[in-house]
């Protein structure tokens, strides 16, 4: 068999270069033929993956295929042999399990779990993507136990008939002409079976879900169905920070009207995203947050030392490259830890308590600032990060006189935006972008929690020091 597969592979070598020379009609016909060829290749890949999984599941540990190749399980064998996406490999294994003939406890042969899909897939009348989608949906219905196996079998036959074109046109039925049609037919049947043929009248919460999808174009989709109370709570949190009002203190020397609303360049969906991220960061930093391995749920960001400037880094749990600027910012946040490696893989820098503001310092800064210090931003202190006004790498101290509260968005853009922050006597002063204030004068901003300028003295007799005091040196 290996010789036959290698021979077919040699026959295909170089054909890709001829695609550009085809006419429009030839291109469409060749595309159809290539898809038919791909279905046969997918069938072989599914059966091969399933056989490796089957042989790696044997009870005798020394006889398992995975053990013979020095691997923990079938997944590791497949990953090392194919270098393919583990999620795609797992989907192939599940598809093979559901379309493979089985054996009873007494050794008698049993049909596949989904025989109609198995037959159509083996005949290459449906592709791997359709077979996976149909079996995943019906298996989910079966796990929920909302209908009988006979009903699932009827649904399977109807779905496969639509996917392969084996429908009764006389009864007004139409075949699925695209994968979207197959998905629609499958989802319709699955929804019907989940509801047991009736409209749901109670317990809608059993359909609740929340999923983090696969990264696309550097972003990760989030989708699901929330219960009404969850949606209402989230909406209230987002609505609480939807407004934008000026928070500058009155200043006769300023060139702008303190009552003039500030322009926010973000769209409404972008603002909702940033507020949601602030909610998550606030929850992760909370003392009442659940622990992982006895520690707070800390996000670990890793970066190579030569990528710190202009390169990329990675966040634990998400396989998406992100700008290394995040690694520079994360050391200000107690919910995120930065780990820097040299070219040999040795840890050369580790975010630590000396780099992070302590809980006592954070509480003091929160009491002083009340929330994000950028005028117009309403993100509260609990959702903010602490920013070193003078960069720690440039000698800036981790001290209340050098730390200010910024929400995720303003912390994310503080280096590239025109907002400017200065510390005067341990009090933050902010200058607006030039298009808002041509004088670019630094002014105190209002602490909206206390109804007075942030850091303003309690009495008129109190004075502001002209020089920023230096924090005491560590002994």
C-alpha cells in the first residue's frame, strides 16, 4: 500500500504549477476533480488516524502502538508523524470511531455508530468536513439524551440524503448544494431533536454555552448563548462605562473648555471589548478569585530577549503571536507575569514583586486616582492597571509617586497616543493631545470617586512640593 500511495504522490508532483494555465471552464472542472481526489485522501487519513488510535488503546501496555514508538498515546504519535494541527487530528480520530464497524462484548460485529454517514463517507459522496460536522452534532444530541436512538437514526438518514442529493424531489425536497446547506440541515435536525420535537417551554438554561474559538487573523472569536441574568449582568457592567465625560479640574490657564466632551476614536464594539477586558483583569486580580495550583490566575507572557523591541511574544493558553509591546506593559500588572528568554532558552528576566506594585501600593494609588486618570475615561480603579510613569527599564521606581491608574486601552496606547503624564509631588498631571489642547499644558484631573481633583489637598493651606520626592532605597 505504501508503494501505491507514494506512486500517486509522485504523479501529483508539479501539477500545481499548471493551474494558472487553465481556462475558466477547465479550472472549475479540475477543481471538482481535485476535491474528489482530496476526499479519497481524507478517507485514508481518517482511517490511518483511527487505526493508530485503535492500536494504541490496547490493554497490554507493552503491545500498544504508542508505547512501541515511545509516545504517551495515539495523539502524540499522530502529531509527531504528521506535524498536523492536534485539533484536526482529534477530529479525524473521533470521526473514525463513529464510522468504524464495532464489536460487541461477545465479539459479534456491530454496525458503526452512524452507519449512513459511514457509507457515504466511504463512497466519498460526502467530504471529511461534512462527515465531521454531522457526526459531532448527532453525537452531542445523543449525549444530552433528549431523544431515542431511533429518532437520531432517522435524522442521520435524512441529513445524509440531503448532503448526497438522494432526496425526493417530488415531495419538494432539495439537495444540499453547499456545505452551508449541509450545516443548516444538520443544525435544524439537531435543534428539533434537542427539543424532542416540541418548542421549549422551560429550562432554556440547559442550552447555555460559552466558547473561545480558533484564532483568525490575529484575533480569537468568542461566542455562545447566555442566560438572561448573565446577559443582563454583563450589559449593566458595560453600560456603566459607556458614557464619556470630561474629568479635568478647572484651570484658568487651560486653552480648552473643561465641559467639552472628549472624542473617543474607538467604535462602540471596540469600547465594549476594552471594558470587557478590564472586567476580566479586575476579576483575575481580585483576592476572591479562584486559584490555579494554589496561586492567583496569573497570565504568563513569554518573549525572547531579541524580540523585546519590535518582535512578538506569546500568552499562555492562546497560540497567537502578539506584539512584544505587551510584554513590556504586562510587568505593571499583578495579574500578568512576563518571562524573558535568551537565545539559548535561559530565563534572563522574570516579572517579580520588585517589578510589580504591591497590594498596599495599589490600594493607595487607587484611593488617590479613583480610576483611569485619562480625562473622559470612566473605568474604575478595580479594573485598571498601574503604569510606571517613568519606565522601570529606564530607572523608574516601583513607588506610589511613579505609578498611576490606566485602563487597558489607555495603557495599551499610552506610548503611541499624544496623552502625556507627569508626576508632580506625587500627584499625576495629564496633558491632552494637541488637537484637543494646542498648549499641551499638564493639568490635574478630577477624581470622580471623591468629587475633587485627584491628589488635590484637603484644605487650602496644604501645599504641593515643587520636586518629586524620591522613594526610600531598599536596604
